[in-house]
């Protein structure tokens, strides 16, 4: 019985230690991930430094914000690309495991080459923009408050007033802020509109009948000839 009591007591101690470790891990998970795991030096293992690290010579990336206030530090990769929160921090590890950018250096994109080819840098940019649009620029809002931003120029002031009024998200206008310039993706929308116009035209032609256009053209030509006499 004594042995059973010692075993039971030992089990409770082990369970208590495990519980403390689990609770401590839950509290430490996000800050450790953001401040020690997902550092800029970790990101550049796969992402090219010249493309995404502003401190590298001849880099395509600019420091954000461009002008630092006293005591302010430049934004890190996680500040703009990893939303705050316990579950959001998990995205850092899933992103590391996928190694999409590293793999992208050695592969072709058959799906994109089926239509207009999209360079890898643009494809990455579109994915990030789409994610920000879906989540209302959540990482921007973690530092910036839309209603408190006061641009210097009248044009910017008017744009921000309209954005606050219409509940527009940041990335709708600020889409080429830091990294290499990538054009806003409008080709898809334009193609959809042209296809809709083509379909409407075909439907109108079918409703009018196959000889309707020829008949109307003949009438107009005949009336012009009569007018000449």
C-alpha cells in the first residue's frame, strides 16, 4: 500500500509539472514565436535578402516607416505578415514547413503558364494582398488607427476621409508600400467585363434572328440611295 501511495504521489507531481509546463508554453508561445523564431534572419533562409531585407545593399525593399520617430524601430517581417494572436502565430510554423518560396526557385507553375504568366514575385504579392483584403488589413491595424491618420497633403486627407466613410481597407490603396513594385491585378476584372459584354452581344444577336442585322443594313443602304435622288 505504501508503494501505491508513493506512486500516486509521484504521478500527481509529474501531472502538476506537465500542467505548469503546458500553461507556461501557452503564455510563451506567441511572444517566443514572434520575437525569437520568426526573425528576419529566419525569413531570409528561403526569401532572397535583396528582395525582402531593406538593410541589404541595393535592396528592392524599403524601410517602413520611411522616417523613424525617436525611439521607434523599423517594422520586421512578422509585424506586417504575421497577425497577432495565439492561433495566428501557428501560421509561422506552417509557412516554414511548406517552404513555398524555396521550392518556388526550382519549379514551374503550369497553372499560371496556362494563361498570362505571373512572375513568382508578383504571385507572392497577389497572395499577400488577397489575404490582407480578406482580413481587413489586420496587421496594418495592429499599428495604425485609420481615423487617427492625418496626411499632410489635401489629396491624402480627402482619400482618408473617404476611406473611413466607406470602411475601405488599407491595402486597397497602399499596395506598393515596401517591396518591389508589382502592378495591381486588374486584368481579371477587365477580362470578366469583356466576356460579359461579348455574351450580351451574342444573346442580342440570337434574339434578333440571323438575318435581322443584314435586313436592317439593307434598309439603311436603300434609304441612303433614295436620299441621293
